[in-house]
């Protein structure tokens, strides 16, 4: 059911001619009747795409109220200058007219190649097919989640049933993974009645250990966007319970992204414990996850802890090899900076799994952090060598 | 001639049984008669290898005077604990006895796999073959430069003939590129009479735009070491002239490393100008050089400037797409954040070359910086998937 699992939302997916060949390339999520309270997190990229500029502007104008979100794939509308901004405004105006709301109540998410003019004329006629298809049904939800896929191999949807309310969501792509994908987008919905301020607080807490802890190639795209909308039909809820449900939804979508990352054969969780503080633990996990050498060894199913030790020792955080333990799948392979006796067959069996876990205990304090990442293999390079 | 080009030094290379199969795996550089003034720069890795710990300790004991440098390849002697340190001390003691100097006047550089006990017993008998082979000849210099090669495809040597003095050098490997290589090592020599303090100042200036601007995979190995020794036979020289010659020698060796980086098909110079200051320019160039997406597109000879723009816009430095120009081989392909008309055939011809240049002008200030890097292709992954 994804984004339409909570009451108060409809969705649709369609082929509007951006990609061509009848491929699904546009999704619409609409709040019933009135604009919903909303919050969003955007890329920190200093060259944000036109849809990011437009959505920021619209949220400021409406005081974070959103009636509809249009998502398109096949062209990022990034590095497209004034013409790109005009195309974004035109898209949101067309949707507003069809839905029957203000232009500023529409947000826009786009993904695809950077630096190519957006084919507005090709897209406009198809765009009008979206609103008539809006439904609250599992089919419509999956159709929308499918329409934002690019090189994803499965639609990424989530439903969290909490005590008295529901959080639903859909997402595409992890980080900048392939030329026709180029970004991560996520839309979350809830029937819990939450103010836009509280949505913002909860979203900020939820993206930290999920989307912001997902590191495939270290790139922060021009288009990354996460949006949450509240219809309020389920009434007021406990803020902590809501934050917990939203966090669970975001984590599930982030795990799906790691699992389905383009060209990857492994999804990997790198956990650092025993750091002097949480920030250090996160920084250490990020350094290991960024290491091409570690990622290559994961591709080869080789538990080469020496590289993990070398990376954590150059992460710019407090660490001492003598107090450090490195484990794969819970099995310690290095203690005190040197090799530790271990069950090599058990480690080999873990390395052969699709999900691999590397645990680094620095033995210094109570700080902990985790990063989701992938291996690095031929597939990633083949996807990214050329744009053609 | 490399390290023996300046008067006052002899060198040798030999197979001492670390790698096995009669492959060259040890080099020795020795100052004639007395210990030479020296300076060194070591890895910032918090888990430094045994040879790095030993060399730091020896330099402190002697007040930066060095008679001999032993370099071995095939085993990094890193993450090897107390036994590794004992092996390092034994190696330097054996060399000291053969050369006829104090143990503390010997430095040690090692490279290879991490976390494998060093095969001291295998190496000791062969070690004694080094001193009898010491010579001041082109053959001996090249033999030494060859003995530290691992997956390098050519010996990296340099000779800079300055006004009244000479700087020579040899090096291996760029960053952590392959499992049996795992580090970069460089030894430089000069006949200019320079105090160890002045050698240190000159070396610090020289490594910035050379070895410290060489970024292949972002890894700072456990073993990285650069050492410079002065025999003084050419007498006192102007400090600026010496720094200039030493910098030229280091840059030539760094360029050789980029050109010969394991698994790379392209050597790439990324130059950022117009930044608010030099540090920002360097940080921006480093961010672009670290980008897997940019590196993949270089492998595909695809001048995908959108990724370059996206990376420089997330480098954490002052930048504005509207003032930014991106060029490949001096040909502007993007201005003001959007595509610029250009001679596509000329850009394609540049992309087909072995050396590629990407120039980013931020249009803000006078800051400039450059990074040497490589593309990312199947070869890198194949070298690094497994240690076997």
C-alpha cells in the first residue's frame, strides 16, 4: 500500500514521455480535500536542482502545507539554469490546475541525468493523465513506487502500523548510483495528526540513522529529497511513538536502497562501538564505508580486517589499535591490532551472504554509530562509465 | 641514477626471500663513511606499521642522522604487534652490523600485506647479500628502485640537476592500490649540504603539492614514508633553490605514481582556481578526485561535467554555480552552472589521452590547488577483490 496505507492520500503512476518507450516515469501523491501539514529534508548540494529550489520556495510560501507531490524520473532537471526553473514551475502549475489547488501547494521531485534541458513539451500532455488515475489502493501505491524506479530492481515501499496510526512510504535509488538515476527520493505519509513543526523534528531524527547513514559512493546529489505529509485523519498521537514509527519506515527504505544499490552484490552494515562519542563512531563507520579497498574486499568476500583497521586509524577520531576489536558477522578476527584466532569457515559463510556486517569495537567509550553501504564491483563501474 | 646521482651515496637491490621465487624484494641506500643529515614524513595513520614506529624512534635517538635505509616489499609488517617490532629491530640491527654503524642510524621502510607475521628467518640470510652489492652506479640505483616495485610496471626514479648540486630519488606505488603493495615509499638524496632542520622545512614544502596531492583511493596506509638524506659533498646551497629542486623531484615521482597506478587507465590532474583561498581550492579538488562517479566517467572517457559540478558543490567550500566554469583539457564545457557550447571533437580527443586535465574555475577569488588522481575501472577492483 505504501504512501496510500494511511487514510487521506491517493496516488498514481504513469508514463508521461520523459523516458519514452511507454516506460513509467511520473508519480503523483495527493492529500484528499486540503493541503496537509508537511516537512522536508533536501540535499545540502550548493548546486541544487530546479525541483529542489522550487519545493523549498513553495514550502516557505505555504508555511509547510502540501497538497500534491509530483515525482518524475529520466531527467534530473539539474544544472539547467533559468529554463529548468521555468520548467519546474510549469510542471507544478499544471498539477495544481488538475488537482484544484494553489501552485505553491505542489512539491516537485526529479531524478535522472544532470545538465540536460528538461523535455517539458514532451511531458505536458502525459502529465494530465495522472490526476484521473489517482486512487487509494495497493495497485495505485505500487504503481507510483514503480514509476519513480530507474535502475532499481524492485519498488521500495513500507507500511508501519503503529498504535492508532499508520506511516507509509516509498523511495527510489540510493545516493548517486547510476547515470539515469542520480539521486535518492522518498515520500512518507501518515494519518497521525502532527504539526509541520513536529513533522520536521521527527523527520530530522528519522533521517539521521537511515538515509543520512546510507553511503554508497559518498555523493550528495543535486536532487536528494525526503518529504513527509500528515493527513491528520487518525487524530493526535504521542510524539515519541510517531518519531519511532517514522524512523522505522525510513530505516526500512534505506535498507532496501542498500540492498538494491546499482551494481552492488552485497549490502553492508558497518557498526562502530566503544568510541569516545557517537559523532566519532559515526565518523569512523563512514571512513570505513568510504574505503574503496574495503568495498573491493567485500566484493571478493574477503574478510581483510587489515584494511578496516587502517581506515578506522585514519578516520581522525580517538582510537588505539591495542583496544580495538574487529569482527565480521559477530566473529572477532582481530584483537589488539593483530590477527585473532577464529572460526574461518564461519566467517567465510557470513561473507557469502547478501547482507554482511562489520563490527568495530574501539574499546574506549560508549559512543556508537552505524552506516549502511555496499561492495564495489564491476557492475558499479559498468553503470557509471558513460552516460550513453 | 636515481638515489646515487648525488655524490656520497651507494645503493643495492636484491632478492632476500620475502616474496620468494627469486623476485627482488629488498633495497638498501647507504651514505658513504658517516651518517647523513636527514628528514622524514610518515603516515598519519594511528595504527602505523612496525617500520614506521622504528624509523620515528631512530630519528629521535640520532637527532635526524641516518647512515642507511633498508626497504623491503612483500610484507608490510603492519598490524603485527610486538613480534613485528622485534622483527623490525632485528632487520635494522643486521644492516647496522653489515654497514658498520649504530642500529639507530638505520631506517626501515616496508610494504605489502597487512596483518601477516613478517618472515624474519626467511629474510635474514639474503639480507647479508645487500651490503657487498652496494655501488654508486646507474645499474645499482635502478636495481634498488626495481626491488621496491610490487605491481608497479616501471621503476620510478628522478634526477634533478640544480645549480651546483643534485637531487636524486626513487619511489614505489601510489597510495593503497593493490593488496601486495599497500603503500607509497620514497627516498630522496642530495649532495647539497643542508641541515636536518632545513631538510625538514624543504621536505614539508615539497610533499604538499606532490605526494600529499596524490589521491588514488583516499587511503592513508599504515606504512607511507618519505625520507630525504643529505651527504653535503656539494657544500652549502641557497635554501629556496634546494626547496625548488626537491619539490620538482617529489612532483615527478608523484606524477609517475599516478601514471602507473594499479588498475588505472588514466592519470588525471584536477585543478581548482578562483577559490576563496588555497585551502578551499585544494579541498574542492580533493572532493572531485574522491568521487567514484567522476572516476568512473574518466574510465569511460566521458566528459560528464554535471558530476564535477555536483561534487564541487558539496565540497564544503564557498562556491556558486553561477560563477563556475568547468573545462576538460582547457576547453570550457560548462559555464554559470549550465552546459556551454564547445568543440566536442576536441574534448573527445583530450579524453582519449592517457593524461586528462579537469579545470574548475570558481570565479570567486585567487585561491588555487591541484590534485593528481586516476580513473576507476575493472582493473582496480580485480587487483583488490581478494588478497590471494
